[in-house]
C-alpha cells in the first residue's frame, strides 16, 4: 500500500493557512483499505453506515473494482461519514484516494470523478481524471492540469483533496504534485451545488464519466487540511488486471 506523507495545513480566521507539520495518510482517522466494503463500515461510531449502500463497486482482494456504469461511493445521507466530518463550509477535512483505470473508454469528463459539496457552500468541487490530464470543473471552461500525463494506462494514482476551513478553499495534489500555484493560494470550486446539506460522490456518478477502475483505498481525516509530498511510483496493472492487482498488494 502507498504510505503517502502529508503536510498539515492549519486554518486561519481570514486566509488559507501555512504548512506546519507532516502526516502519512495511513494515520488518517478513517481508513477504507478495501478489505471490507466501506458501505458496510461504521468507523465514526455514530450507528450509521459511512457510505451509501447501493450502486457500489465490488470489493475483493483488497480492491474495489468497477465494471459497470454508475458505480460510486456516496455520502449524501444523514449520518454518512462525509456529513459527519464536513458539516459546514468552514470545516477542515482531507480525502485521499488511490485509483487506477482498468479498461473501457472514458467519457467526456474522463473515467473517474470526485465531487465534494460541504453544507453551506454554493458551489461544489469536481475533480475528473482523464486519460491524459486532470481537470477541475470551473464553469464554462475546465481547469486542466498535468496535460499529456498518462492516467489511463493501468497505473495507480494518488489523489488528495484538502478543504481548508475558509469556505470555498481547496487544495489538490496528484501523485504528490500540488495543482494549486502554492500552499497559500486555494482553488475555489466551480461545479454547481449538488446538495445544500452536503454531499460527496466518488467514482462513476455521471453520464459524462465512463470506464472501469480499481480503488486501492479511500482515506479521510477531519482534523485539518493536509498537503502530501511525493511518494514512490505506483505499480502498473498486469495485462490480465488481477495479476497486477496481486503484485501491487502488500500482504
């Protein structure tokens, strides 16, 4: 498993905060390592499953595999983990996902999406992984990053999204690369509001998304916003998919 290091961002009262310390994602509060289906877990101990129980990828051998359209992890119901850790637009939280494309053709917005909408924000963040770039929804024109990078070849990629306690303040990293211009300049979300009470959608949640994928882990923390430093290159999936998954998985 990847053990990504991270840098803790502390919130200030008026602007995105400074970097003060480091933390591995393996030390996050909520770890969904795909040994058990996340939608059957209650890691926050509030008596409610952490994720939506319908239309979820199949968990097997430490991975969550999607082979059909509209397979997602959702947190848009009362008692879900996301509404627990992100109750307002001024909450700190961090989400990290390691995912690889395993086949199929991408949609107009790519093969994997992560949409987050803390309660109280008028817009949501939407990050799309495409075969050759990372895109952030920004209204009429997406913001494109890492253009020309191969994201559709079966390699696992680590996506980290950090929400600062200042409303509409996001930081994004892909494989340890910060997409923001610096750690004092947040990126405001540009996707329409998806749920006034707070929502998160992970995977193939739109007709604009298509393709098969494998999730290695989902990790979440609510004590602050974190910024990772580069980690070792992810393993490449084998020609038959399962071979590559087994080679990558650490016993």
